């Protein structure tokens, strides 16, 4: 079970002292969020020390004048230390948690002061084990001794292979999530280009029809002849 906190710039970091025992296990979150012009959104995610924390993001579409697809992303440790900073339209952050607590992720749209943007997020933590380093080393040593005594232990081989398959499957799902980000961003870009071409085609068609009509009207005025009388004669 894991916990996700949403909040803006005015929300303080949650306390993790009483909630730490509740967050063992692998988890992942995928969703989109819209950032207003010059706006910022922050999220908190819990991680234990020694586990892997990852974050993938991509800008899907941007509105307004002076469209800038750059997004400023910062990740802070529970103690307030800046862990990573990215200023791109898409990126990935992956690091090993040095302390236990809530890690803060802030997404700032200060590049676009007159337009909003939608971003796709994928983040979470994954665990290689639930015990401390000393216990893991001791167990690994025992496993090596048992393996040297009994090389035909089929159960341990199957267990290790299953663990590797689960780990590789999890990373494949992460890469698939990033591929979905790119696909959705390309879709919004194609949709925006299609609307742009449709509007300009309509405007140019109207301009061509209007200019043709005005030219025809001007040519007709050149051939207008007036009847002459004795008092009113044509002048050069």
C-alpha cells in the first residue's frame, strides 16, 4: 500500500513518522495533470532508504501565446535537499533513496505565462527486498553456501528465476508507460497541426474568393458607358 499527496505551492510536506510502516511494496502511478499559466503543482510520494525512486514525465500539449514546451521539474528529499532538477519537455529521474520519508516532486510552468499545458506523469518506487543490508548480506552468504553444497536445488533456481522475471516485467511496464506518453504527445501534436492547417486553408480560400470578386468588380467598372446629351458631354 502507498500514499499519494496532491497539493500546490502553499502545502507543506506531510509528516511520515506515524505512516512509515504502511508503505512496503511496489507501486506505480500514471495520470495527466493540467498546469495553468505560470502555475506549479507539487506531489509527495513515500520511499524507504535504499529503495529505487523513479519519475518519468512528458508535455502532451501547450496552449496560449509564445508556446514553450519546456517544463521545470524538481525532486526534493524529505529533509529538503534538492535531489534532481530537469528543465525539458520530457525526462526521467531515477535514484536510490538516501533517507526514508516523503519525496516531493514539483512541476513548474513558469516558461508559459500566458498559456497552460498538460503533462503526463509516471512515478513510484520498486523494492528489491524488505530487509536491511546486514540481514540481506547474511542471507546471501547462506544461500551461496547452500548452493555450493547442493547444486541441484531446483526450488531455489526456480525462485531466483521467478524473481528476475518479475523484476524485468516491472521495468518493461515502465518503458511501456513512457512509450504511451510519447504516443499521446504525438497525437495532440498532430491534432493541433490539423486544426492549424484547416484554419489557414479556410482563411486563404476566403481571401482568394474575395480578391477574385473585387478584381471582377473593378474590371466591370472600366467598361461602364454613360449616355451623352447636348448639355452633358464626356470629358477626358
